[in-house]
C-alpha cells in the first residue's frame, strides 16, 4: 500500500477537495490510505471554541456556528443535492460536539482540548469520503481512534505500538481507497487523544509502518523540501533527496516541513517519504530515504523567531555544576520551555528557549532566587546545516549577532534585527 497525507491547506475549500480528487486521478488510488487534516484553519477555530468554553463566554455558541457555516458552505459547493447523506453525517458530528460542550464535567483542559479539537479531522474526512464516493471512487472511512491506541497523555499522547499494529493489520482493507484522520488516537477508555500539533504526518508514518507500506507521500502547497523558507530567503532551492538522518537533523533544529516523530518509524523499515506538490502532482518533489545526505549538497537554513536568550551566572562566582544544570533543565521540562541552543562556561550558562505557553515569568522568579538572571526577548535563532562563509554572511548581514555557536556541520547564530 501507499500512504498519502493531505494537510489543512489542501482541503481548505471545495476547490481543494476537488483537487484532491484530481491528484488521485493522476497518482492512482488503488491500495492507497489517505490521512487527512482538518480543513483550513478549523483547528484554530476549535481552539477558540475551547477558550470560550473555559471562559464561559457568551461567544461560545457563535464560535461553533462559525465553524458549522464554514463547512456547510463547502458542502453546498460540492454536492448538488442537499438531501445527500453527507449533510446528515456532518450535522450528526456537530450534534456530538454540542452535546459534549453541554454535558462535559471534566475541568482538565488537555482532556477537553482533545475531545473538541478532534472534530476538525472527523468532519473533513467525512466530507472527503462522501465526495469521493459521489465522484465514483469507492472509499472506506476509518475512525482512526479505533486503530491508533495511545496512553492518556492528552495533547501529546504516546502510541501503544503493539495494540496499534494489531488493529491496523486486522482491519485495514486493501484494494480500496481508505480515508482516515491525522493527529488523533484514543486511550484505553476510548477517550480521544491527540499526537501533538502537526501530528498528521506522524499518523501517516504509523500506518505506513504497520502496513509495511511501499511509501508515504506528504502533499503540500510547495514543490518539495526547500533548503530555506522562501519567506525569509531569496533564491531558496529544492532539495531532490535527503537521507533519513539529515531529515531528522533538520527537524530537530526546527525545519517545519517534516514532523520530527514522523521519520523514526519510516527509517526503521526503510520506507521512503516523498514531499510533493498537490498543485503540480507530476513534479518529482523531494524524497527522504536511505542514500545521499543531500542532493544537491548545499547549506540549509532554519529560522526560529520570537525566541528568548537566557543567561544564568552564579551569584557568588562559583562554578555552575552538574546539579545546577540538572535543576535548571528540570524547571524547563516542568514549565514546557523548549531549549534550542545551549552554551556554557565555568560560571555562566546560556540557553535559547521557546516559551510557547508563556511560562517564563514563573521560571524566572524561581531561578532568580539562586542565580543572576539576564535575558533578551524576541531574538531570532538561525541554524545553518552544512554552512560555509557565504551562508554565514547571508544570515549576519544587517543584523546584530549576540551569540554564535559552531560545530563540524552546523552553525547557530542568535540575532537581533538592527
């Protein structure tokens, strides 16, 4: 089998859904499993529903109605007859969502998040499956929660590989177009879990691993994996081939094209991953597989904006020892601060961190009791894999460099725009 993943941008409207049909006509759909994300910005819209729910906001109902209206307009564009059973199927899913909002008793934010946000994927795949059937392609709609089993770490669940393998091996039919949801799973009590933001790529890898798939293709609105983000760098170039190891390195440093967890199961079974354009499906795209590190070989640039550079030094000029570093990293873990660079000397310790959940204020209060704390907000971290002098100059030009770290293959530069 082949596994195809379509993200939210590819199914954001009726034209996108029709284009998925066209891509399948070009690429083939027998023995294919589609993993599909929520439509467009639906996940963000459902996050607003969650916020309104916990804030007991009078806007709660209108935020749900906005999502209903968005999906209903897509349905009306796709299907000629409002009596088509897809309308009832989607309405039933919205009724389930509204029932949960009215009857939930759990105060656990992460639990509630997973139960609500999952409707984005459930509805998008329902619409896509019905449209494929309407266009003459017979599909099997799979509720991924019956297949991918996880622990109960809501919003970042760990996969139970043994149970998941059994479910997928027994219940996925071949010789038909299977359609399922990315990002979701369920725990031992059958409550919905999610695999972390952007986890749909990971879902595709899970199915590919369990099915011993021929390949995974991630269909995107770009021609493949570029050596730099075209928003920040002129003349970004397409990478034709990347090794698994190099792709994992790029993901580790923050490249967003491939989800970090996606690559490990594929590498274990040497299943190639292709990143291709859903706009031009005949273009070759990028392959991630065993082989050359990079082809063509060139510097690769990764940009992480809105970082925080934190420097700690001992108040009494004593050394910062292992027990101090252990305590510091314990706090980072507890408060969900992601560390993207580390540099230390005898009496100081610097880290570049990402404060997604606005927890640094609390961490700073704790650290200030033991250390002298200096920090600079809103810095930019550039990582250059396979750097050369020209690449470094490209990054440093017209910027204030406040920290630079170099290893054999990688240069990291923290800047403030000047």
